[in-house]
């Protein structure tokens, strides 16, 4: 075998069987086009579309991809001077917008339910000589999971994703695509709400929003995503999707695909889905991404956070009243690195507006037992196989691979140092606890000061991420109209 997949060291008999199976599926289904998709730094899917007859060979030989796709900020501006000598000193191989290769996994093949005769595969980036691109965020999570596996642990994650759906008004689509208004980024569509909000879980509002929610349901289920429920959230035009727990890498893959899929499917029906934390309208409610996590034994699958009885002498405010000793150490690691991990969980300027008192969003680095005001909510009780830690710091626009990797590295440090957690909070909006960074600049500085996370992710990656996020922050600070900047930068694109 002398094709590119073999050169990368990923092609074996199992992959070959998967490739043959996928090729047969493509032929039998009448698929005409196959999208080769890849997740960028910001959690958005990009890629190329090939005719069906070229798909199988491309899964062996790869597809060329311009390397600057890894160097772009949220506006799609390249944050590195790739055409200048020394413009990418720490990123060899990225000079002059050179090529990378996108190699797709045949086992990821799906047929898209909203696009006629179109298939989809997920890929990762490689250098032209078959080397792994370590800046690829999916590879970042894979490396973190490998570290976890060395200790005999796996991670299980459940997703709760709040987001907003709007109906595009009659002239909204035309305005957004008017060539006279083209800009970088262009204008956001004009929209109206699908429900008025401020009546949590209202059955009446659910009926009002049934058409777009049905599109979300059918799209997710047709893609094989483990959707559990769709709910009316508190804010105007805000909804929530809840997914069954899976292994961590599958959960991250599902999040990337779900966001991209529902945006596309809803757009075709005249709706605009936004995973921006706080859409740019008055009296809006922020959206969060609540990440439920537990460690499992790789051999038995047993939940390692669960305990049979409270620790001797413990009180309900003690971590080991509910969690195992391992669970407490992991919890304490998350607390110890909360400030440093914030930029992975809340990576946009807009997302920091969510950290407000009494808004079901955290303000301080605290944990609580079934307390939705705390940053970390411990859910479950003794002998409950679903015992878990819910991190409530995330926004729905976060890159899931980086979000989950930050949890692993922070938790692993807690395990290795056998850290203990403070008492649970009963006043999450009081004066206790260190405050979560309140803006993107502070979050970047907190990450750079967290040597454990810098070492875990690698200084090259941290410097790379920081430069790209600083580009975003600088452009925002220089914007003449920061409100309109967020409409174009986030609302129309995330």
C-alpha cells in the first residue's frame, strides 16, 4: 500500500473494510456529492465537496487543503503573516499558505437528510509528508484522552445545548446576500422570534415553535445523533437540545455535526439558528452549554465517580458525601484550573456577558450539590450510576474538542496531586470564591499563567491560540460600532 493513508499510518484491514463498505453505500444510495468536512479552531465545519466517483480514492489519497484555514480568526482573517519571512516562526510548514492534506475516516460516512443526494465524511489534517498536524483540535482531544487512558480511565459526556432559533423575515435573506452590502464579515439576516420567551418549558410556546423544532429533531435523528429531548428555554426564541451520554470523542464529534447540520437544515426552511451566547437584541437571555462528565473504568465501563455510601463522618456539603475519592480529586482539579480553562469553555467576547448573578450562569469558581448557580454542579447520589459533574461555564459556540480536553487536563492534575475540594457552596452569587474571568483578555492571561494547562496543551498551541484570539479581541476593541461588530462576527456566523 503506497497511498497517503498508509503513509500516515492509519490504514489497516479494518479501515479498508470500512472503505469498501462506504463505497458500496455511496453507490447504492445514488449519492452524487460527498462533503469532506473538517472542524476548525472555532468549532466550525469546513471542507471540500467531491463528486461521488472521486470519494473513495480521496479517502485513500487525501484532499488538499490550504493551511491558512488553521490560522484564521472568527472573521476569517489570517492572524499570521504567512507571506513574510519569519511570519510563522513557531509553525513550520505553514509558510506561504502551503497545502495540508485532509484525510477522511470512511467510518464517519453519513447521508445528509437536508441536501439531495449528498454524503458526508469527517476528516483530520495531515502534512504533505504524512505527519500529524498537532494544531488540529480533534487531535488535541485525542491526545488528552490518550493521557487519560494511560491511567485506565475513559470519559463519558452528556450535552445540554442552549441556542436560539429565529425566522428570517421576508426580505432578511435578500438583504444578507445583497452584493451591494457585501463586507468582511457581511450583514446578519433580519429575523423575528419563534416564541416570545419568559415562560420556561411552556407547552404553548413549544407548539408555536413546533415547525423548527421538528426540523431539528428529524435532522439530528437522521444523522444518528443521540438526541434525548428538545425544550423551550427561558429566553425569547431560545431552545435547548439534550443528548444521551456517550464517550467523550463521540460527544465532541456530535456537537460539531449538530451545530452545522441544524443551521443548514433550518436555513433551507427560512430559519436562522444561532449558537452565539447572547444574540444582539434587547431583553435576550444568554445560552450556555452545560457539559456533564464522569470518568469510567476502561475495562468494565463502571462509573468511577459513584460511591456506595457517604464517606465516614462526611456531611452533605463534603464532596465525598456524593463523589468517590477519585471524583473529588477530579472536581478539585477542575476548580484549581477554572480560570485557565475559561477561554476553552467560553472563547468569544460575547460569551462573557453570560456571567451575571442569579441568571443560572456561574460567576465564581465554586461547586455545589445540584446547585445550578455554581460553576460545577455535582449531580447524583450514592449508588447512582449516573453520578457526574456538570460544568456550567461553557457557551454553545465553544470548540468541543478544546472544551473537553481542558476538563481532562484539569481533572488529571487533580487526580495526580490528589487535590481536595472545599465545601459545597450554598450561596453561588455571594462573595466567596475566586471570580471567573469577566472578559476574553483576562481569560487569555489566566490561561497563559496556568503552567499546568500550558504544559498539557503545549506552549506552541497556547501561543497559536492566544495570537488568533488576540486578533479577534483587537478588532473588536477598534470597531466603531461594537454592537454591529458582534452581529456580523458572531450572530450571522456562529
